[in-house]
């Protein structure tokens, strides 16, 4: 009996991995469709979201069967209950990627229906889920000339009756975004581009910024030799053979950023 239960737990783990892969594909397809304006890829992201929904129902059914048929002990119960929580979070990830594609496609199609001089007004709000803030206005594509953004208070919301605990700050605002069509041929489009930059590989950083970054990553305090060793790893060091002199120069130029404490170099305390 235990061997069968272990096999079912392994199957559950494999299904969770498969659902996670679908979420990754949904996000990747959405971002690529956004950057390239690929309508077919956007439709593919929506189909993947439907597959994520189906996978969520299958895993939920597996979990309920395990709970009802196997009567798991405490450690196994935690595994199954964690799986139920995970599929809810992963399904929401897929939904957000698909929703953005659907939302942008709808707005693009509505803009096409406008005549010259016409306006498209879109009312939208932001959301917060598990501590993460999601801004629809910040993440949406804009089609046409942005003429006005009106921020107003929300009224008659379904969440008005919910009591939140802790330091939760409710979202009480919404946006009215007004877009104008000025030309029947030319469509101004502002695409949202998501990217990350690693300052550890940027040669455009100043030495003061590099030193601040290194010190912060190491608790705000390092010995001179350790700091020089980290400086050597940065691309800026390839064109500078006098790092010890450069460190002394930066310490003299930026006394409000760095200070000496014996043999150590520290980030200066904010005033």
C-alpha cells in the first residue's frame, strides 16, 4: 500500500513540474509576442493558459483522491496540501500572462474601429496578489496618442466588504485612460518591454557605483584586499591596472558614501 502511495506522490510531483513548464511557456510566449507584435504567438499563449487550467483541475483531482483514499500521515499531508496551494498560484501566473495578451489585442482591435479624431476610453484598476503589486496601466500596450489619464476613486467594488488583516493597504483608485486616433494610416504604438540588467557586467557604471554595489552585497563592510579582489572581477578593471590607487581616489572623492574603519572600508551611514 505504501509503495503505491509513494508512486502516486511521484506522479503528483511530475504533474506539478509539467504545469510549471506550461507557465514558463505562457510567460515566454507572451513576452515574445509583445516584443514582436506576433498575433499568432499571442493566441498560442492563450491556448497554453487553457491547458494550464485543465492541468490545475487534473492535479486538484489527484490531490483529493490521495486525501480520501490513502489517509496520509502528517508529512505526506503537507506535501499534498502544498501541491494544492502551488497549483492555485501557478494557474494565476498563466492567467495574468494570457490576460495581458487578450487585453492588448482587444484594445488594438477597438482602436482600429475608431475614425480619425475618435477617442477610446478604457477604465481599469490595479491589483495586489500575495504581496505583489500588478499595475494594468503600467503593463498595457498603448495604441494611438495618449491624451489623458484620469485617476479616480473606486466605488461599489466587490472587495469593499472584505476585512483584511495586518498592514494591508487597500487599492481604492482606478484609471480612466483616453487614447485618440489622429491618423487613419499611422498607428502610434507603445510596447511594454520587460528586461533586467546586471550591473556587475556594465562598463558604464562609475567606480563609485561599483564600490557601493560590492559593499552592499557583502554586508556593507570589507577589508581593503577583499574589496580590491572584487574590483578586479568587474569589466571596468580590464582598462585599469591601478586599482589600489583608484580605490583611494574614490574614498577621497566620496566621503559621504564610504568611510574607513580600521582596516575595513564601509558604506557610510545615511545622515
